């Protein structure tokens, strides 16, 4: 793989950095990869192209397709290069990653030097439980003047929203952004819109979730942060259930550079604990967006696995109804209609005791069957990922 022809387009409130991605061993066409950051307060004189963003985004794809190298025509941070090599070792240990890994070649020219500016706390906020809880805990832990205090929140168009080239889902993005704005104002954070077409590049089935999304988040952070920053990624699973997926406490920090420190945050908190704490924050409940589908003019469909699970978590937290998800009590028929739920089953275990206390025995039986199916299956490797070799 070769990453070349870097470009930069900038105006008073937005910038777009771009590069061409060319494959060497794989029969994929050349494609332009872009990262857009939209924020009227940015100083356009400081804008540069981040080679680190493109390398972080593309290395996992080069690895899974068996490219022998990633040559980037720019200066990448040596800390990041070594981190990517170590991340690959984790992926290979977990299974589903070809070997040998691609070598990384840099031209040594262009790119950013290590900025000497003060660090800023930056986080990803999409309306999900993990990001909202991370923001809440961060503002409790740090003082406003502390470098790690989250002051900027990145909301991405192109990951769950607009991930398909044929459907940009512009209206869905605007609806979600509109619901986040009151929360951002209340929390005193700057909400920054980011856009990328990274998911339009070739990928393997389910590779995004199982190996790529942590690196992809870090790539957006490298592109959006102009100075030095702490980049917070909310943990998807807690330490008691360390599921090996793309965003993981052992791997996310490896996507750091000397300029941007990536922090996988919140892994000591179980999912139900997060929801119970968010139940006291009305602005978070109003902005809560967990649904992976496009439910039209709503934030959530209310009937997919993730919506049903969150509704039950809210019920256990003492929240009977929310504007974002409606009634918290879910009909058992909706659970019966769901197929296998994969590693998400581990989050059901904390629900069983409080649901039994409410007398919801039949619902608990359904959840227990799903937990058992996951525990007895291949919990550490998705069958669609390619095996080693």
C-alpha cells in the first residue's frame, strides 16, 4: 500500500486533508481518503496535513489484505509506527490477522512536528452510553483548567452514520447533531463535526468492529487535533469482560503519537453502572443515541438489539421512559425475534438480578439463553475474519 499525494483545503471554518491510497498486492482501485474538520474557531494558519492520521487509518486494512508494506510519503511519528507494530501483535494473538505484518516506510518529509502548545482534552461523543458517561466522569474528576479536562468533543460523520458511499445520511447526521448541541452547551464543551470516507475503502466482513474501529477513531483524532492533546475513547466493555475487539484497552493507547495521547477510558465501569449514573443527567437522556440503524426522524428505532438492551438498562436504573427511546420496559416478543447477539451478551448478566426482582422471570430466561449461546460459542474470534497464514 502506498499513501501519497497529500492535499489540504481550508477556509475560515473548515479544513479537509486528503491523500491517495494505492494498493500493491491487492486488486483494489486507487481511492482518495479524506478527513474533514468543521469548527469556526480553528486557526487556519496552523492547519497542516497529518501523516499520522492516514497511517493509523490504513495500516489495519493493509494488514488484513496481506499488503507487504505501507509506504507513506510523509513523516509519521516513530512512536506511532512502533505502536502499530505492537497492535498487530495483539491482533495476531487474538486471531484473524495474516502474517507477516506490513512494514511501514516513511519518506521523512512533510507532516507535522511535535507542537509545544498546551495539551487539551478531546473526546468522541456520538450520543452513546460510553461517550456520555466518559464525559460525565471526566468533568467530575478534573478541574476546568486541567489539561485532561475534556473541552472539545468530536462527532463523526462516516462511521455509523454515512458509512456507505451510496447513502450519506445527511439528515440523520443533522438530527443527531441537533440533539447533542444542548448537551454540549450545558457541559461547556465545543462540539466539532468531523467527516471521513474511511469506511468507503475496501474492508472484510465485520473487520471494522472486530479489529479496525479503535485505530479509525484515533485517526480522526490525529486529523482533528492541531496542537497537543489527550484523546479519550470510551470503553465498550469493562475489565471483567475483556472482549477482543477493535477498540480495546490493550490496543487503543498504541495509536498514540508524541503529539496526541490516546486514552481508552472507562473500562473499570460496567455498562449497567454507566447507564445508572447517566440516569441523573436529563440532557444525556435526551441526547441518547444507541441505534445502529437509520430510524428516520428519530434518534433510535427502539426495537433493535442495542435499543432493547439500553431500554432494559434504563428500566433497571429506575427510568421508566425517555424521549430518546420511549418506554423502558420491553415486550418479550421483541427479544424472541432477535437472532444471535454475539459479545453483547456479556452485558446482559448484570441485568438478571434486578429484572428478577421486578418479577420479569420469562424475560430473564430469554436473556440467559443468549448469554449461554455466547459463552459456549467462539467468544474470541468472529468466523468471518480470515485466519492466520
